[in-house]
């Protein structure tokens, strides 16, 4: 801020300078927010799917587990994994 310059003048100058910057030089745009929201939506759906599948696996009886090639111990281990682990 120069001597004798008002805050209004400083703000007006910075707005004008920001408008002169090329869009690629401004950094992230609102599109990146949409990308992040898309990733979060995908992660949420994946986590929900894993949760349902693991709950179903824990609810299976030994006969069904044998049909899919698992035993109770393997089902318990898989069913207790955190959602973020594939």
C-alpha cells in the first residue's frame, strides 16, 4: 500500500490485476472441485458396496462359504477389514 492510497484503491487494483491473469495461471478452478466431489462420490459408493458385501459374507453359513471356496476364518478376516482396504 502506497502512502496516501486508500484501502478501496488497493482492493480495486488487486481486482483488476486478478482479472488480467490468464486462467491457466490462476491455479485450481471450480472444475477441480467437481472432480474432487466426483472422487468422493466414487469412494462413498465403493465403501458402501464393500460394507454390504462383507456383512453378507459374515452372515453366510459354513455350507455357503464352502460353496464359494472360503471357510469361516477367511470370511471373518475379510468381513472385519476396514472399508478403505480392498
